[in-house]
């Protein structure tokens, strides 16, 4: 049966379902950002993505030194930690807090707003829940993370609006999603239908409120299955030194993003030895390598971070590049 003539009706019913589900499950317990984010006086906004620090209470000093040097060189407006920020080396709740405190210092000491999502290793210590950890993250002066939309065991689904340099109107949007841990199949988890409904509802509400689509970027930890598809069909830049450890089930987030039209780039961590970006359906999908010296890597690849530069005049274009340890004078 050809369902194409019925697509507008199907899309409308799907959106109505999402709205109903969203209203039933969502309780907005997220505070307003402590530091409203905005384009600078040069009409630019820079983000640094640190992926997979993945360490315990005695954070490898090389990791912190690399973070410090990258921040001094790039001077970003926002830092994003895309999961596996800490790991199971923590043996007590105090260890967890110490590990988080250690990785907060590069941003806190420079007064840089920073936000986090969770990966599959963040709560493997079983000493604190993700919600407890997120509440602790939020105690830091410059942390702008939020509890956001909670569903099942997912915490920290939220978005942050970037306002104009001389305007209170949002010009850009940043989504953060908890991509889970492990599925019942024993492989990597996937973004759930309620989370997709949350995303679609936020995007459509913003479009309705501001009478236009707000360009956006999306961060989470575990890559979608479309990352491999993008690599095969639209290679752009960077290295692929390990196969993609993608979500076990394709729940349709990428299709929802294509149909919604706001997200211009999806960026993850998880696969430490990948730094490539690739395009699929005019959306950039990319990795940030990894910054943590206490976890696995590839000898062919230096530790580093991903940089994003967005200009207020054309926020739909996201310029991105990697920066490596050698770029800031470290081996």
C-alpha cells in the first residue's frame, strides 16, 4: 500500500501523539540558565567539546593540563562534556564528587559556562544516581546543565538557547540528550521514543513562539546507526580508526531531525579513536576523539577536543575542527 498520500495526516497524528505524551510525562523542573548565553560582540559563538575524560577521583593530570591549554588557546563561550566524564574507578560518593570537582576546574577557574550529558560509564560506580550527579554538577558556579526532561532512567535532556549579541531573541539552540547505557540485548543503548517526542515538541514550540526555525546543534554520547551510513556515503574530514559502536536499535531520531529541520549537526563521544565528520541529508555527524589520558586511545591519534564556531549572521552554518595535544605544545 502506498502511504505517501497519507503522509501529512500521519505526521499530524504523530505530532499530536508527541504533544500528548510530552504533557503527560514532562515536568519542567529545570531552572533558568545561571548565565544566559549569547553571541559575543563580534557576533561569534564558540563551543569546545570534550569527550570521554573517563577517569576516577585521581584524575590524570595530563588530561587536566590538556583541557587547560585548549581553553586558554580557544577561549570558548561554552564547553560541553559529552559523557563518560567519570567512570567506575570511583568507590564512594565522595570519590564521585572529587572526580567531578577535578574536571570542573578548567572551566570554573576561567569563568566559562559548561554543560554535561551522561555516557554509559558515568554511573558505573553505583555510588550516586545520574540525577544525584546532575544535581551536584549544577552546584558549580558556571555549570549550566539541567535535570530537564526525565524519562525512565534518562536524566539531562535539555536545551540551551543562544541569544543575539544585541538582542534577547534566540539565534541558535543547543540540545543535550542522555543516550543511555546498555540495552537488554547486551549492546549499546538507544534514544527512546519519549526523548524523540521531547525533542520534536521543543523544536516545534520554539518555531511557533519565534515564528521561525531556530538553527541548532545536538550533543549526546552513543552514536546513531546513521553515523556509519554517513561515513560510507559522505566522508568529509578526520580519521576513523575504530568501527562505530552505535545504538542497538534505530528508534528514528535522525529521521525526526531531518523532518523537523532545525538541527544542523549531531556530535558524540564514545568511540575514542574517531575524529571524522560526515554529512547525511545535509546534517553533519561527527566525533570529538577523546581528551582523557586514563582511558583507551589509538597511538596514531593524539588526545584532543572538537571546536565549533557559529556566526550570528548565518547560524545555520556550523564551522568545526579538531584541536590536538600537539597544537597546544603537549605530546
